[in-house]
């Protein structure tokens, strides 16, 4: 993991002191809310429906036990005893008091954390693959690249006030687990014909009210040219992105309106004008950063574990957990484990202070004091000895964290929705809870197989519904919450936007609608196809027909007769 240097420490401490003075002036009335707003946003502080919300940066989703214990302390002392992990691999506290925020920032600084660039029109927290450094399909660990970008972008003098927020994701694997094609910039580490490592550069992806899949503007960028090329992209966007309409201010709109080829040409022209050596990181700095992400001191172990095999044979629950939540580790004798924060009936992504402490103990004892946050609002223990899995599972069960549903129909992504968010037009959390309860039976979940459901409470799409195999968008219609359902979305290397099945439905009808969609899938499925594979092969029409039949069955007799 990366550790703060002297500059990082001073930089964050100075920001805490500055914001403490700004909060004092807001409380005594010296600053109006309009004057205070840009100051609080630069420190990750939002004003939501019922209270302030503080968003904490978790760069590329990597944390240690000391940091998580501090988050547990903050949750108990300054919030309501829990935190919420987000689709940006960050953590949010939903109930802090304004007067306490500087103290919270000080506590975060004590464990090398902050809230800078988690809000506002800046380059946001850089995200990555939760299995970085672990996955066998990886060309190279993407976290050093993500850290390099973090340092380059932190208060970059030219990009602190962009036309709109800007999000970057990085992956080093052939299978995209970082959703790079729906980010403003997506970077994929790859090798050229000569075996040299570089990047495929994708620009102009994004969700929200105008969802778009990003365009490849460079098939291969040499690794040592990265920062200068990013600088060129950002300069074109910063100078040409729209500032007259915030809904059309994202880089995806600029790429769309300019045209892919013309945008690429403008970036290349800007890139040619730059003095690359003065922008790109020196080799020694790249090596310094990479050294923080060296593999841990793995033991030399056999690939298989007799201890784990025997425990799985004796305990069906452990067997289900390993089969569903385990991820193959490239180091023999180790496994990565996904811990789904999606217990049936719970709030997706929420974690209590007690659970944080229990999980911190597990990370410290069994995973080289490291864990990851995923963009699906789960956690990962990346380096667990297979022999230790039974003990880890027992501790997870005791903490209420042993749900064996990673990637299944109850592993639902949901934004905070109208329970918290001032922008939301409908609730997300109760919908997720109702669907999870409908499909609570573990055998039924296993029979359905992988099926990511993603729910957003408004068109801003914080729940990534556009790229859910089943996507649910909550809107307001005629004074009622109304939910549109899409099918066929995909956030992987086969990125696709879901297609709407038909008219919106009431909240109470959503679980039954999902039942109807699942039944269509099971009827159409061939062999061992996943839901998304069936949609790709069979097309959307069978699902539209199944949804139409569901609507007919739900309609009153008089209405159906019409």
C-alpha cells in the first residue's frame, strides 16, 4: 500500500486547518451558504436531504486495518454507528454535524486519509480493479498507475475547476472489473507486439442522463508517456467542454458533439505541443511508487489445501461461500475472498462500526493487513491462505458478513436514493431490500446464477443502472414513485447499455416484475448461459414480451379489456 510522504502529510494537515477556519466562519455567519458551498465541496462535504454527508476518498479502493478502525471510531462518535461504501470505492458518513467535520478530517489525517477531490468539478478519486495484484489475467498491477494519477491530479493547477466532475478508472486485466468503458477516461494496461507495456486509452464514457460507452482514442500509449497524454486530454476538455449547461458539460458530450475522429485529432495535436519530459514522471519516481505495491511476503504453499477441502466437505455453508465468493489467486495456496455487504434485508453497502472492527481484525490477521473496496459496494480480502479460510468464514458469520451471494441476484447495487439524497426522485434502498427478500432462498439464487441488478433513485445513475444486467431507475410520476426497468446492461469489457422493457411500474410491483424477467431468462436459457449471455444471444424481444405479459396480468380486468 502507498504511504504518505512528508509532502502528503503537510498538504492534508494544512487543508484540515483551512477548513476548520471556514467552518467556524460558516457557523458564526461570516460566510453565507452560497459562499460556503464551494469550500465544503472541495472537502467532500455535501448537504443532503436531512443532514450533511461526508465522502471519504479511498484511492483505488485499498485500505488497511488501522484506517478501518478509525472509520469505525468516527462512525460511533460522529455519525449513527455505520458507514456506507459507494460505487466509487469510497465511504460516506450520512449524519455528521457541521461543527464536527474538522475534527473528523483531523482523525482521517491521523491515518493517512482525507476527503479531497471526492466532490466538485475536479478529477475525482481514481478507481481500479478490486483484484489488482492478485488476478492471473493481469498484465500488470494497475494500482501504481492509479497512484501516479492521484498524485498528478491532486490540486493540479490547471484542472481544479473543470466544466464538470471527471472520473478515471484503470485496469490491468483482460476481464474488465473496473468498468473502464463508462468512465470519462478508462485506461487498460496491455502489451504491444514487441511485449512492451502501455495503455489503451478510452475517453468519453459515462452514465447519468446521457449514458455513453467510451471511445478508444489511442490503441497503445507507451507507459512512460501517460501523464503528458492525460494532460492533453484534460486540456482539450477544459478548454472546449461546455460550461453553459451542466447537463452537457461532461467530456462524453464533447466527444459526441465533436466526433470521435476530430476529438482524437485535437488531443493528438495538443499532445504534440506539450513538453512531455517535463510532465511525465521521472523513472525513479515511478519506481518509488511501484515499490509500495510489491507483493506481500507470501509463504511457499501447495496449490490445494487439505484443511479447506475437508472443511468444505463438512460444512455446506462454507462450501457455498468459497464457491461463490472465492476468487482464484495467482499465488499458489492463497485465495481472494469477496465479502458481500448485502445480507438479505440489509442496506446495500452499509457496514456497522462493530462489523468494521471485526473485519479490520480479519484483514490484519489473515490478509497482510490489507483489504479492498469494490465498485459493487462489497469488500475483498485479497490475500488469504486457503488453510485459513474456515477460520475467516467463522469470524465473518459471527459478524453477519458471511453472505454467499457475490455476483448473484441479491448482490444488488443501490444508490442512497430518496432516503438520503437531495437529488433523488425515488427510493432505491427499499426496492433493493424487497428484491433480496423475494430471492432469499440460496438454492434459488444459485440456480439463477450470476445476475447483477443495479438500482438508481434518479437519472444521475449513481447506482449504475444503465449497465446492470437488470437495471432499475426510480423516477417521480404523477406524485408517485415510478420505476423503469432495463435489461442487457454490462459494465465489463463487453460494455453495453440496457434496453428499456416497457412503461414504468409502481414500487410494490418491482419484485414481481423481476420475478417475471427471471422466469423469461430461465425459459430462454441454453446450457449454462448466464443471464447476460442469454440476453446477447436471444435478444431483448423475449424479455419485452415477458414484461408485457406481466403488465397484462397486473392490470385490472376493465383496463385489460380496453
